[in-house]
């Protein structure tokens, strides 16, 4: 048996670094949204290892997909050394879109099927949180409030009837350095979570977009962020913001045609531009 999983990318509709947890980690207030841009991860039993043709993605045990194998084996006591993983990569790497976490979530869900372990969604999330803060969200997906380090999740009404353009500038952002820049920042402007939740819980995302923020945008410089947003605005985007610690900037459009035209113009100066839609799940799983 083979388990084939479409593992969806995420964007942040809110990312506020709210403070510090007692263990020194950053306390985050986030709204996460799964989008249709996905990696396809095939998992079967055979000669153990990872195959991935995408440059920059490791194929050794440092791949998040293999960390999922190790964490699953530890939690269940099973020997999973025969896990054979093929990753067809479409989500840009180190882009703020949680591509690695999505692959890790896909492998956990696939191993649960391949080994017939029937672990609950909660159990899989606990295992996922042990090797990646975004993995619990990627296992569940849709539109969610994510708190703490991203492991405390609650469902929100779906973001619907919009088309998204994801534009990744040709530069890399180190998440560690991005957090360091925020820590060194003098005065941080925070979002009003109470108001945002009031509006989001009613599905009123037009109001959420007026009040939301991504703290990283206040402290890190990303090439082309301003021109990308201005192209998006000119094509009628109702909102644009950076996702995660960047550098990807997304725009939200009510018209699919306008989104396509915007993507066309962005492609004149960027290589990595994707048109996609919100989706209500983190993983789409099939077996053959
Ligand atoms: P996040 O939004 O969760 O911060 P990201 O989108 O910024 O994630 P990823 O694409 O998940 O970043 O990966 C960051 C780094 O992790 C990559 O530069 C790569 O070297 C490494 N990595 C390990 N496994 C994977 C994987 N399966 N896919 C992509 N990158 C991986």
C-alpha cells in the first residue's frame, strides 16, 4: 500500500509576537489559513529514506519528514526504518509558508495509516509538536486561531470566496534572525486580539484585515515587499501582508481574474508567484 498526501501550505492572517513564555519561547497570537498550494508526499514501506529532487531540501535525517518518522517511531515503539518517502515539492522553501511542517504532518498521518495504529488527531498533534511548532496546524488545517507556540488551536469560520496570490521575493529569511530582529526592536505595535477574534468568530474577515498585523513586518526588511504590495493594490487586492517570518507576501482578491492578472505582472520581476485558494483542511490523503 502507498499513502499519497497533498500537504497544503499555510499563510498567516495574523502573526503577533505577544511576549515570552516562561520557558523563553515567544508567545504567538496567530490566525493560520491553509491554501491550495501543496507538496505531494508519497509514503510506503520499502527501502527506507527520502527522495526529493528540489535543491535546498535535505534528503537525510535533517528533513522534517524524517523527523516525523523518528518521532512516530518513538511514540509508538514501532520500527519505522523501512519508511520510503518521496516529496514532490511545490511549496517554496524557507518562505514563511510552512512547507517543511506540511511534509512532516503528511508523513505522520501516512504512518498512522500504513501501520494501522489509529492514533487520534490529538495524539498525532502531540507527536507533531515535538518536532515542529507548525506541524499541529498542518495536521488539522483550515482557518484556525493558533496560540502559545502555535500548538494551541481553535477553529474559526472559513475564509471563503477569495483568490490568493503568493509572491516570494528572491531572498532568504532566517527565522532565527527574524526573531532576533524583533527582540531587539524598540517599540512593538501589537494587534488587538480581542477585537480581531470578535470579528473573525463572525467570519467578518474584511474587518480582521483592517486590524491585523505581522510583527515581523515591523522589524525585518524584505526585498521587493513594497513593490509587490503596490502591484497587488493596483490590481484590486483587498489586503496584503507578509506570511510567517517571510519573505513571501500574499494578496487577497475577490476576483480570480484580477488575481491572475496581478500574478502575471508580478512574474515580470519574480520567479516564485502562485495563484491559489483557501482550503478547509491541512492534508488531503488517499491510498493506492
Ligand atoms: P515556517 O513558515 O514554518 O517558518 P518555512 O516555510 O519558512 O517554515 P520551510 O520551507 O519549512 O520554511 O523550511 C525551512 C528549512 O528547513 C529549509 O531551508 C530546509 O533546509 C529545511 N527543510 C527540512 N526539511 C524540509 C522539507 N521537507 N521541505 C522544505 N524544507 C525543509
